[in-house]
């Protein structure tokens, strides 16, 4: 009898092991198979502080999982119960429970993006951020001084202190967090190129180089010209000449500028009118890109002190005032001729 009992126990144990193995095999197969319940793309959000139970229940309630069991067991078996990350997840047809778990452990969340363009002012930056989806707005109608303080700047004007490029963010990111990333990026680039600058330059600080870079940025969209434009401005600074840059005048006019720069504007003194003031204006006038920063710190050699727009996006450079005036007349006549031809 004892022998039969031992045999029965062993037989039962073996059968139980077979059942467990079969269940595990079936479960693993289902775990790896595409979810039949996901027939179209959707978004699932893991809220901050959500437990594994809360996540699996939400997945089930929203029809992504038919049962929370396998997801919950797998997360605990793999030891990733506490590693599921907050955020929005794009769930698409063909995804398996295994894929879904791996996605949440990796934090493969939906990312949004915003592009800050070279030459934008801080006003244009804030307008762009205000319209961004899922970006938490915390700055509201903050003044320039308040923005500078929030960004922990030494200056009271945040103009030019953000790097123009494309930034990615997730739902819940604040506008201030994104601006701080852009500020750090700009500071990193500026300091890197300041350390590698060309010899002696008429700048006392990286900030002054940034001011000139912003003027270069607004003067020309042609990358190939920026080193030449930097050379003109640096030579003017070294010789005590005024910069006479139209974009600085326009920036000083501010919101009152209607698109038509007049002689009266050039004669009106503002802190930014480089026809009336000597040296650099008190702050950048726009977001300078890395190319313009490099140009301001590595001006190309030459003897030109003037330049005028050709009308095709490039400029004609002159070494003397006489040559410059002749070029101005030539390109103005050309522009007038083209205008008459279009009328």
C-alpha cells in the first residue's frame, strides 16, 4: 500500500508538472502573439504613480488586453514591475503583450517636437511654444526680465540665449523645461567656439560675440557669406566705425516697424540703432545659429568695410565708400528696373 501511494503521488506530481509546463507554453505563445483586441492604432497613457495593477486594469478596461493576467505575471516574473515608465504610448495593430511590456519598460513614449528657427526673436519663440500640443504652459505672459530670471541668466534680456534647432518633448513637459534645454545648448556651443576663437578679436566676452552673431544671422541667409560679413563688422569695430546694420535698427523700432525702413528710422536714436551708436548694441537681436556664432569668432580676412544686397539673397562687398555707393546705385537701379518690369 505505501508503495502504491508513493507511485500515485509521483504520478500526480509528474502530471502536475506536465500541466504547468503546458500552461507555461500556452501562456508564452499567447504572450508573443499579436493582440487580437488591437485592430486600430490608439494611445494609452500611464499616469504618474500608476502601479502595475492600475496599469493592467486600465489596459483591460480600454480593450487593449482581454485579461490582465499574463501581463501582470510577466512583469513580475521578469522583475520589471517597478520599471514601467510614465507617458503616452502608441499602440498599433500587430503588437503583442511582450512588445507592450518591453515598450513600457523602455519608456518608448510618444514624442512631440518643436523647431526654433534661426533668426527668431524671443517673442516669436514664445508664440511658437504657446501653440504646441501637450506642452504645459507655465510662463504665460512673462516679461523679458521674468524670462531671463526663470532661465537663470546673468543678463536681464533672454534674446539670443536660446539655440535654434528642433527639440523633442513628451506630454507634460513645461515650456520652461524646454527653454532651459535650449539655453544650455546655446551656452555649450558658444563656450566651445569661444575657446577655439581666432586670435585677438574686439570682444570682451562670449556674450559680445553672441551679439555680433545675431546681427550676422539677420544680415544674410547665405551661409557662405557669414564669414565675410563677420569680417566687415569686426574691421569696423577695430577701426572705430559704426556697424550701420539695418536689422539692429529694425529691432530697436520693435512692434512699430511696418516693414518699410525709412531715413527717419535711421536717424532716430535707440539703444539698437547702430547708425547712431558706436560699438555693439546692448543685447543680441535674434537667435543666432551655430554657423553665425562660428563666423563671429572666426571672421574671414579681407579689406571690405561695406556690403549691399544684390537682390538675390547675396551681397556685394566693397573696400571703399566710393565703391560701395556705386554698388548701391547699381543694385537699386536694377531693383527698380525689375519692379517696373513686373508692373
